[in-house]
C-alpha cells in the first residue's frame, strides 16, 4: 500500500485524476484531489475487506505478469470516482457508488 500511496501522489496521476473527477463535479480542484489521494493510505487499515476490494477494482485496470515482474496499469476514471467518494465523505454528503 505504501507503493500505491506514493504512486497516487505523482503529479501526472493527480492531474489525470483531477481531469477525470471534474467531469462529474466541476468544482473539484487539483488540491482537493491531492488531499483525497493522500487520505487513502491512512484509512486503508480501517477499511473492511469488501471496501478494500471495491477500491482496488476502481483503481486497477489489469495485472500483466511477465518474467521480469508485473505491470499494474491504473484506471484513471476509477481514481476520479474514488476522489469523489472521499470528498463526499469529507463533506458528509456520501453518494452511493455504482
């Protein structure tokens, strides 16, 4: 999870996530996206297994296993959805995920 947390704070991931999130909420800023992505790691240990699995499904497009390691492409639209969920929880206006 520490590696995922570091990946989620990369500038290009933050920008792409912000672009995906603002398609549903035009008031989402890059700063809000960065704050939401930074909150994932500390919350991880408190989540139920089903919620962790839902988040992984939102984030991971696929896993490509090769002889020299594995590649895990992320789904940026899933990151946008996750940011919107985290922002809603922060403001107390939770939405139901599809």
